[in-house]
């Protein structure tokens, strides 16, 4: 293919986006470079500790030298020596290596080794608002736990940029940039995701070279990272700047800003940057400096949250083409497995030493390709339960319900919000809030109105008057974010009502705490209500237990052990629901007193029982307590009470 080389000259503006150039032609900014990464892909290559450290030092020196060419004050440290407080003394921090965690990762497993709980390590405080540039996959490392949109879509970014926003300030100063543009073949992988594009994918696109080397042409070279594009720009604190050659969509984010973080997804050190890329990188530092102290407004805590763009993929997947492709993959894998199995068996018969791969294929069993029903059930999820194998119904279903899909929970899950659909108002339309608040004020459809307000806002108001005041005050600044949780927020400080991601959680925890406190309180008994039962979750070092207290009215009793010859029902304490990874032991029963000669025992007065729990996991615990109460003359019907706790 014949290449077209175009030179784009962007002339130096009057001053730095953040800070002026001094007489030496440098920006008046203090920059902290935090290193630690090597100049090779360390997860693919294993080198000696001496070679690794030498590579880290070489890369740190290269960054330090380059930054000093552009900035007045530059400090270079290794990531292991970094603390978040250091960034406060600098205009911009460049993260290019691992830093210590302020909260370690949590990984808990059950007896079978299955992960029951995982919480990623947190490297920076939630309120970290210092201006920062992250290199390659470091953006994922330092930002994801606090809700950065600079997530790990793919570690597959190579050496060229494309689909960049030419008008963006980082291409226009304060340092002069000359981008050499060239028509190059469209990355092959982009065609696999053509269904995301509203226009045909061209055979070639305009690019500029960021790095002199890339992992595709230079084995072992550091690989860059792109972030998910879906919902990246759905909030006022984020902007897409450029994509790059990768194994994903053409709009994958290679360079972008979310809040005070600018992701530079390309992974090369200055030793392998083009001269024009160095200038753009320096401009990027100048640009992000103005966001110091502003932080992130929207938080993308769930990096696999579905946005409405996912509908395009679901619509495509509900066709024969991708299904037949997966059947073909399975058939090819089976054929390859049978071939390798025959080779492994032949080597074994000859007495040759077997590799791990050989040992695997000795026990290889071909897998049956998925049926159409199995395929649709796996990829279409909720829609399959409604539409089954009627492929012609899927496009209409997704089109008709596009305005009412909700994706705020789970991993790539979209469900139709029947509340919004009943009102005929898209869930990203502010009229939905107006309608819900009006319903609360009029006392109409209040349950539906409250569900909508709880689902699509993070407000915790108790009265219609509070909702109305909030809406009337901020309606001109209200926006809707899907990537940030499918909620309406206010364009302004994170302290404004409706912008606090933890407010609703705190309210729910408070309500749960009150509920737990209420169910832990024993009530007075009477002749009509002779038994009172209370329970609480007791958290102890090394585990927890459910403590059950029973108060029995004078003259009444409940049963402990019941002899086979007696018709009574004993007290029973059991866990009716447990999170994955948590198990309940046999309850610990207090001493009971004999009742007759057959072996039946009873409890009187106040008694305490315990149900020990072991293992680890998060979620609801439900405990049921069943008993039968009698006095000397009559036995009452069995009674059950259920208690709910949160681990």
C-alpha cells in the first residue's frame, strides 16, 4: 500500500497551559517522576535481579534527563520510596512504577481454593487530588481502586497513535510539536469489533509514531495499555485525547484524562520515544497541571460495568455469524487436541521425556461445540430468558428497550427497567427525576417513584420537599453517567448532595445497623406472647457467631431434646442463607432441665444459644429460630423467626 506522509506543524502558543516558559525555554513546573518499571516486559521475560535493576535505573535516568529538558524542577525517585504526601509538593507526579499499597489486596478462598472475596490493593487515598500522569498499565494500578476510568481494557498498545483530537491543547503547546502523519493499514483486530462502529472500518487510517520500537516488532519490548472507551466521556471531568494501534476497538483510549489523572498508555521510555512524542508528553504534563486540587467527580468503581454501547455487541452476538465462528473455533481446537494427543502418546510409547503440554494432552477429551441455545444463554443472558432461540426477535428487543436498559449492577449486565418503561421516559433523561419527585409530592405511585430515585441518584433525602429543593437548585447542572454507576450527578464539587458515592452506602449501613440493633433487643413477654427471641452477629478474632437470646414468660417453657415417644417440637437454630465460603457449625445449646422420664428436656426463663460461623465471604446471613411453647395445660403452634445480618 502506498503511504501518504503529511507533516503537521503546531506552533508554540504564547504560554504554557499551566505555567509560563522561562528564558531557558522551560516550563515553570515542579515535576516528580516515580519510577520502578524496567525497559522490557518483565511479566514475559525473566532476567536476573541485577539485570532488572540496571534496566530500571536506565529507564529512570532517561525520564529524568528528558523531563529536565522541559521543566525547571524535576525530582526522580523509585516507586518503593513514594508516599502520597510527596505529590503535594509538586505540580505534577509522573507514575511509572509500583508504589506501596496503603491498603493491601484481600484475597480469600474457600476449602476448595475458589476465590470467595477479592478486593484490589489501594495505592492512593480516595481523596488524592494531585495532578498525575500515568505511564502504560500503571494507570490501572494506581487509579482503579479509587474509581479511575483509566482501566485495563487491554495490555496491547503498540507504537503508533491514531484517531487523536487534533485540537487538543497537548498538540499545541507550550512546546512546539511537529507530528508526522502517515496513512497506515488499519489494525487487523479492529475489524473484529466492526459492530461497535457506526461507519465502515477503512482499510487504512492516519497515524503518527509515538515510539521508535513496539512490542509487535521488538520482542520483549514493554507493552502499552488502552482503557475502555464506553462511557469514558460521559462526565464533565473526563476527555478522550487519542487512541493507538492495539488489539481492540479504534476508539480505545490510549491517551485520556479523568479528573486529575492523565493516562499516557504508551509504555516506552524517552530512550525510545520519537522527538515529537517527547514534546507532546511534556505538553501533557503542562496540561494536567491545571487540574491539581480538583480530583475526580465521577468514580468508575466497576470496570466491567455495562453501558448502552454494549447493546451493539449483544445485538451482533444474537446472529448466526458469531455463533458459527465459535463452533468453528471449538472444532479446530478439538482437531488440534486430537493431533497433539496422538503425538504425546507416540512420544510416551517411545519412552521419551514428556513435557507438561504432552501430559495435558494425554488426557485430552474433545468438547462438544455449544448448541445455539447454550450459546445464546451464555452471551445474551436475560434476553435469552425472554426470547429463547428466536434470533429475529433480538434486534427489535434491543432497539425498543434501548432507552430503558439499566446496567448499574454486575459484570456487563443490562436489564430492562420496567419502572422507567412504564412511564415512557428514558432513564438518562432529567424528566425522569421531575416525574418521580412530582409523584412523591402528589402521593401517586410513590413506591415506583422512590425506587427510581434510589436507583438513579446517590441522594439520601427523606421528604419530597428535600427532593424538590435539590432538583430545582441543581437541575441545570445535572448530568447522567453510565460508566460511573448509571446515576444522575451534579457538575460541580464532589461535596454537593448527590455526588457522594459513599452517602447511600452509609445510609444503607446505618439502616442495617438499626435493624440489627432492633432484632438484638429482647421484648417483654406476656401470657399472649410468652416467648421473645433476639439475635445479634458477634464478630470475634478468627471468626464470628450468631448469638440467640430467648426470654420465656413465667409458667411457660420451650423444648430442648425431645424423646421419640413425645410429640413436642424442639428449639432449632439454623442458617437458612450463607455467603459463598461461609459455613455454619452445630449450634451451641445451653444446659436444659429434664421434663418427664422419657428423656425430653425444656428451657425456662432466659437462655442464650450460639451458632458458630467459619470461613470467609461477604453477603447476607439469614438465621431462623423455631420453637414450640407450652405451659402446664396447653401447647401453642410452632413459631419461627428469621434474622438477617450482613458480613
